[in-house]
């Protein structure tokens, strides 16, 4: 199963990212991710939210993924 950095790379695909639109919490996000084959936990997700902008750009390539990352943090109230 894929991990968090692979999930964030996949979030660059707008069609894939739309699968997460109904998420209202970190738990919802993790549940959808698991259904999509990404083996992450709520704790992993929360700790990965602490990435710096520079680290995020390295992991996810910046651009759309960075926008999605910020949207996910806002959505989950983090």
C-alpha cells in the first residue's frame, strides 16, 4: 500500500483529488485515502501536515498539490 508522500503526489490529479471533496475531518480524509489504497493513519496525516512549504514542494512538486494540501488543512480545521 502506498504512503502519505505518494498520496500527496497523486493529489496533483484533479480527478483523484475530487474524491476527497466531501471530507469534513482528518478521519474522513484518511478513510477515503484507505479506500483508494493509501495506507495512512490519522496520526501520520497530522504529523505530515507539519511539513514546511519547502519540504512540501519536494514531496508533492508544489503547484496544485500545495493548494490541495492547504485546502485539506483548512477543511480539517488544522
